[in-house]
C-alpha cells in the first residue's frame, strides 16, 4: 500500500474539520450499512455526504504522513471527498468480500462529481488493485474532469495499469491537450511501444504542419533508435526553445551513448539541466 494508516488519518481529518453531530451521522450510517449489508444505503449515503460533511472553514490537514498530506493537497481534496472515501474505506475494511463489488459498481451509479471522487482517491481504498477495471473504463470518458481524476496527479495508473493501459492513458492525455507533467511516473512507465507511437504521431503532426507539446517526448529517452535519434536532431534544430530543451532532456537522461553524444555543442542546455534550471516542468517558460 502506498500510504499507511489511511483509515486513522482520514478519521483525523474528519475530527479536525467536522462537528460532532455530523461526524456521528456518518459513523452511524457506516455502522448501519455494514450491519445490514445494504447496497442501497451505501449508495445513498455516498450521495448524501456533502449535505452533512461540510465546514465553513478551509480544510485543515494536520497529518503525520507528509506523503498523504501532499497527495491530498495536489488533488485539491475537499471535506466532502474525504467523507466519501472514508465511507468506502470503512465498509471495505469491515466486510470487503461483500462490499467489494458494490464499491466497484459506483462507476455505474455515480454522478460526475461522485465518480471523480472515486477515481481520484482509488489508491486510498483497501486493495485498490481490485478496481482496475473501473479505472481503465474511466479512460473512455469524453468528460475531461473525469479523465483527469484518474490520469493526472494520481499514482494509481503507474502502480496498476499494464503497458497497453498506460499507453492508452498517456496518448489520450496528449490528444486532449492535458498537462502531461501532471502524469505520475512518466519516465518509469516509458516503454518501447510508446516511444514508437510518439515518434509516429509526431511525424503525422509535422506532415500536417501542426505543433506538438514538447513534453510529449518525455518517455522516449531510454528507447532511442535511428528514427528517434533523427527526431532528436530535428528538435535540436527547432526555432522553438522548448523543443530544443525537450531534446536535451531526452538525450541527457537517455541510456543511449549516441543520444548523449548529440548533446555536444549544446553546453548551455546541459548546464541548465545539471543546475536544475531546465526541467520538464519548466521547459515552456
């Protein structure tokens, strides 16, 4: 599991932010759902959480686990989302075999906001790998906020998607012109097939005189072949500084001696990378 003591830490957030009466409402609902094994009450309570779990103040995140705190902050977690995930966490903790399929079915019955919460925080549930089918299904959506919930700032795909699923997500994010720097573990999940597709797609865009997001090249560094080396040469020759920086980053971090050799003559770019002034996060600046 990526984070530890998740249930305890979610409970602390609720205790720090929700009044006793409304906390008790949620606790009693969880107890009733577990005892009665009521699927209907689970879905109803999941929908009703925002009516009860709310606060006039900004969300207070006083957690011992810095990684969990950072994750909740980067996902802009709100109190209603914390309440909903706590509900799912507790029913699964109590009776996982019974509630596993019911929780998975939320993707079928939830509205857009409820679905986004489920996808954003899947990784916090017990045995999150049980919901990979639902996570992959979400990639098919045409609703950008639903797609973003699973694809951006979310460790789930890097942890659980296979190569084909990962590639599908990365390419769709590029086609939708999302911020590719918000995809977690891009270099780690790079692969030969994805590098091939990136090159092919770039050639199609170039043939049509269309621009390519320089960050699109990020996964190719360790999969250089003759075609990709020619692509790097083209990027280095570009009038667009962001494309030259992208080529430098790909070659600098590559395991290919031929790619590293291409950095000769671009000492300023190399210095920028080594000093931390050129990163994938700022190449467009």
